[in-house]
């Protein structure tokens, strides 16, 4: 076309030369043409050459200038031809030429023409301002508008509309927009066109009241005005008003267009108003707009928000035309409904059929890849972002940050964050939320401090994360400091921040403060009530939790499943179960919450914690469709109550049922294997955690450490131990407990001091392990010092477990009078563990009177406790009071109290061999007893002398010694020695405390056979090696 134009113009000039450069026949953006001068009148030439030209873009030039030009090359050629002829375009045609270059995106050319105009009119200024707005130079547009007014030109509706568009798009020109509104009023520009632009402006800046007032003052309203009002409400998030405006519009008799329907459909989706959504969909079909692209896109998004992904796909599937927004909408619909595979498959189709995507596409896909199993797809999305050049898009980067956070890949998240060329507050908030999720409180607070130093204005999300990071008694001081910052920032009345503060003070045990925050909040939602109820539950105040639950219902707030979970968690004793738990169970049945999986899981846990495992099993067995959470709850319940074998069986059944395993599944079953001390199964589970990608989970790591510790594998515990800065308090507690259990008392103390030096505050569990280490190590003075420091320096309240450790500590060293005095001054009432510990100490030191007192109190606590009779019988036997021993035996027979039989076992090649006292049921009995005889002979030659002081029968010494060699742990030892290879470590387990004589036998045997022997009883590990025990003969 351009070549033919050049040819015709050349003929008209009666010359064979037309020096039009080739670049202008293609897409050149230069404004000058190298054209020689011709002695032809320009006007005559134009009339002859252009008036009859067949292309209407050219033939209409004399009447319309460049306004009909749609092809860039044609426009450039025509402009060049006119320059050659030195034709004076005039104001009108120059304006159309400016508009042409604006349409082609050449702002430099527009400005050049504008500056070269000898005369300008209002349209010239309007065109230049519009070009600035179109190209995104909003501030320049405002400055030019001020210059236009300074030059004395009037203000038209078209110019005002362009200025308002600049204000809307910049999102930072509300003052300028208000000034222009004043100018509009002053000049009487009250047309529908101008008013509609104003409505858009007020809507963008969330000034809904002003928009409504302006709308009501409009003398004339059309569909564009109504739609602008609805768009404004939608922009400020007031979707209810969008729907109200739509209803009033319909009552007013104004017909809807595609933009109207798009706005109201989006509002229905945001409000999840299904009834109105379907009605509007019917109207869309009635008006024949169901094939409109923007309306269809809105319908896809609406159905996605309704949770009806299939309906969204049906609309999408029937679309005749689709754009990137269409594909993004349907992918988002699948993502919103957690249909991750469908979302990824849809993206595959998008690449195949549409061959285009944008930042929104990748952001949506990132949101569905935030699990361990989907992370491989997430990394591909990340790679695609890099390949397509979208890795610098801040929205894409922020969703990728969230993806890595949800997948537990904090390292990848930090790498991405550091590589981001630009960061906004959402980026920083994402990092803080990730650190909170990972339990890295100090890192969260470091980010907050960085933001404060940078002077960035923080929002409620920032402070909510910072407060959540302090939801631990160790960070109470920091939490109060963050609370002060919240007050300074004026966000204390924000609902989300208030909820976080209630939760923080509750988790820190500061219930008075939590209640004060709750009462002072100007607005409360269900999350607020749940936070306080959950806090009461966590602080073991079921009565207060129940009162608050009743108050909540009186105020008309309806509970949800989280409410039920929180309040059921408050019931942990048989009394709580009777007073609150069972009525709540009935309430959950009446209200239908019993159908919720999480509520059922909470009921299982509640009954298990209250000691009613039978009811837990009943709920579990009556459950048709069980989720992984259900199985986890049942496995954990059995493990908690010492039913390790049952817990392990449930886990195996869970695998066979092909239930998805998570970190809590492995944590629960690892706890079961720890209670059973079955090392081989524990090692297999450790391998499974690595295979499933949970080895990076701190919960699983801690559970695995605990398992190895209770199986006697100290080296494996140390291998798994996280880096010092990544250890949680639970990690430290497990480490101290393992050291304590294995007799490494100095290492336990060292770990405690290292823990406190790093700023990790110990809790009551820490001190139980530490005091236990001191007790087993005979470190009386240090133990008493730690006990005093516990309350004075660390503010940890005294619990019954700490008192038991102190009594054991004093009793073992013979300070029985101090132990008895300590019981009388205890801040908590003594329980059976206290009296049993004192009775055991009386047995060791032969204090009959004190033993009698302890036994009496123990039997008052539990008359059927066989250990009280056995221990007191030992005290009497040691003192030679055989008549009292006989009386105690008669009393047990009268009360039908059965002594718990001793049992020891060895696990070899997945087979457990157990032995009772004098057991002869094993197939290898002859070899076992032969090995015992051999061992007895060898250790006597090595200096062994039997200790018969704890024998419970008044027989001769030879008979007592013979009875000792029938003990179950010796039978297990002999069997283990004949069934395992020389040099291997032998592991033996016993259900009762090992007796003193058997302990001595094990020491001698370990030296004679030159093997390590691990003996675990209910109280500790005994690691025998080379004739010595890790307990130092103090247990």
C-alpha cells in the first residue's frame, strides 16, 4: 500500500525519482524524510494525489487529517510526504497528527509537534495531556494541565476526564483530584461524562460517601454513571453497596451493559451471594451478554469464589473467545477450591492453546504449590518466571515467597528474598510470617527492627506477625515492647492485631492481660472469642473457658469447629470430663459439630487425656471415613497412655489404608517407638521421614531425637541435633533429658547453661530433666541450687514433678529428715509419686519408721498400689522384720492386691523374647540356664558376691542367692549372649526397676564378655561397659 502511494505521488510529480527511504515503508519512527524539492504547488498536488486515492486512510486526509490513520507505516509515509511539500497542516490537522503518534506510543513525537505548534487550541492541550496519561506520565499530565490554565485556556470535560484518569492511576494524587473537582464546580462542568469521571476518582480512593453524594446530585444518570458508582464501591471493597446500587439501577429502569454486569458479578463472588449470583447470571443470558468476554471472565471468577469449580469450568468451556484473564480466572477457581492438580493441568492447556501467560498466572500457580508434594511443580513455576523475565515482578516474587514458606523451605525463601530487585511491605511481611511459622522468633523481631530502621510505614499484618512471634513466655518482654509499638502506631483497635494480642498474652499465661485486651476491643469476631477460650484451655482453666463459651452464645455469636476444638482441649482430667467434656460432647452431637473431623479428633484426644481410652477407641472405631488427622489423634492418644504397641499397629494400618502421612503422623508414631524402645522400627521410621521429605521439620527432628535417646543411641541424637541457633526449647529439653537418662550429668548441666546463654528460657520440663540428672548423679547441692533458681531467676512455678525430683535427690543421699520436711513445706499437695519416692529412699537406707509413714500415705492415695506393699516389704526385709513382711503379704491377699510380675525382654531379628522370674517356657531354656551357670562361675572368680539384702523370703542365704539367679533380667541377659554375635551391643528391657544384685551382675558380665550392654528399666538407661555403669551405681 505504501509503495503504491509513493509510486502515484511520484507520477504526479512527473519524475522517476522518489527518494523515500525504505525504512519508512516498513516501521520507521523517525519524523524526517529525505525528500528533494519539486516545483509543484503543494495544495494542487495533494488534491490530485490524495482525493481519489482508494485507501480511505489517505483519501480522507483533507477533511479528517490523520484521524483515520490506523497503520503506522502509512501514517509515517504520509507525514513524510507532507513534510516534503512543506504543507502547512494547521491546528486541526496537527492535533490529529499528535493523536496519531499518541496512538502509536511515540510520546517524544507528540511532544515535539506540540512544542513546534505556532498556534494551539484547547484540543491541542487535551491531546498532549491525554498522551501523557496514556503513557503513564501522570505528574507531567497534571503539570501540563496547570500550564494550560495559566495560558488562559478553558477547561473542557475531555481534559478533566484525562486529569481524573491520571489521578486514578497514580493512586497518590487525591489532593490534586479534589482541586480539579473544585475547578469542575467553579466552571459548571456538570455533564454526565465529567460526573462519571469524578465517580471513578472517588471510588478509586475509597471515598464512598463522597461518591454517593455526587451521584445523587447528578441531574442526569445513565448506565455509565451507575456502573461508575458500582466500580467505585467495588474498588473500596464495599460489595454490599455495589449490589444495592445494582438493585436501585434496575428499579430506575436503566438497562445494564457488560461493564455493569461484570461489576455486580464480581461483588456477588466476593460476598459469596449465591442466590443473587445465579439471578444475575440469568439476567446476563436474558440481555444476550453471556458471550461477552469480560462478563464471562467475571462469571468464571464468581463461581470459583462460590466453591463451584465445575460450574466455573462450564462457563469457561462455552466461551467463544478467551484471553489471558479467562485462563487466569479458571486456574484461580481451581486453586481457590484446593484442586491443585486441575489448576496445573489447566495451565498446561493454557500453554498449548493460548501460548501466553502473565504475572497473575504464575502468582496463582505458586499458591497451589505450597506443599511438600507440590513443591517440585512450584520450582518449575519459579523457573518459568525466570525464563519469561517475570522473576523481577514483585507480585510473582511475593507469591513465590509464600509458596516456599508453606512448603517449609525457609532457606529457599531467604535466597529468593535476597535476590529480589525490589521489595514492598508484603515481601517483608511474608518473611516475618515464615519465621513465625518456623518458630524463629528472634529472626521475626530482627525483620521488625529492620523495618523500623528503614522508616517503612508498618501495617496491621506486620504487627500481627510480630505479636505472634512473642506468643511464648520466653518472649513476654519483647511482646510487651511490640504492644507498645502497636499503641504508638494507633493500631490497637485493629481487630486482627487485637486478636493476636489476646492470643499472645494467653499463651504467655497472662490471662488477666488477655482478658483486659478482650474487654477493651471495640470490635470482636469469632476469632477473638476463640483466642480467649483457647487461652483458658491452654492454661488449664476449663471452668473459665466454659463460662466464656456460655457468654459468647448469650451475645449471639455462633461457635465454629475451632471453638469446639479449643473448649474440648480444656478438659484433661476425669472431673473436667464429667463436668464439661461429656456435656460438650452432647452439644456437638446436637449442633452437628460431631460431623466435623477436627471436632471428632478433639473428642478422641479429650477422652484419652482424661484417661478414658475406651471412649476414644469407640469414637474412632465408629468413624466411617477417617482422615490423616483422625489417625494421628488415635496414634498419639495410645502413645500418650503407654500403649505403644497399639499405637504402632494403628500406624501400620494407617499405611495400609493409604492415608496421607504428615509430620504429625511421624511425630506420633516415633513417640510410640520411643516408649517401646524398639530401635529397628525407629530407624526404619527415620528413613521414612527422610523419604517423605519431613526430615527438615523441627517437630519430626525432635521426635526422632527423643526416640534415639530412649533407645540408648546417644550418638544418633547428637547427629540429629539442629544447629545451636535453630534449636527450639523442646530440642534443648530432649538433649538435657537424654544426657540425664544416660548418666551424662556434666553434659546435661553444660547444655542447660548453653541454652540459657543463648537466650532460650527454660520451662518446667527443662528443670524436671535437670533435677533428675542431679538426682541420679548424686549432685545434691547443685540440685537444690537449680530448684531455687527455677523460681527466683526464671520465674518457673514449682510443679509436683520438681518436688518428686528433690525428694528423690535428698532421699538417695540419706537426707531423709530433710526430704520429709520438704514434703511438709511443698507449695503443691503431695501425690503418689512423692510418697513412692520417699518409700524407695527408706528402702535404700533401711528407715522402717519413715517407710511405714510413706507406705501409709501411698496406700491412702491408691489402696490397690502393689508397689507400696513391695517397697515397704523390702524395707522390713532389709531390717530383718520378717513377721511384718508376712503380715504385708497376708494383707495383700486379703485386699486382693496382686504384685506386678517382673518381666524382661530382648528383641532380636524382629522377634521379641520375654522372660518372667524362673521362666522355663523358652525353647532354648537349657542353653539359657547353662549360660547362666557359666556366667555365675566366671563372675564369682572375678570377685562377685551376691547381695541378698532385698530378698522377700526368710530363707537361708543359698536359697536367696538361687532365687536371685532366677530374675528375669538375668535370663534375658543369658539369652541375649547366646543369640548375638560377639562384640555387638546387647539391648535388654525390664518393666520394673532393676535390683541391686542384678545391676552388679551386669557390670561383671560386661567386663568378662567384653561387650556393651544396654539395660533400660522404667526409670533410666544403664549403659554397662568394661565393668562400669553410666549411672555411677547411683540410681
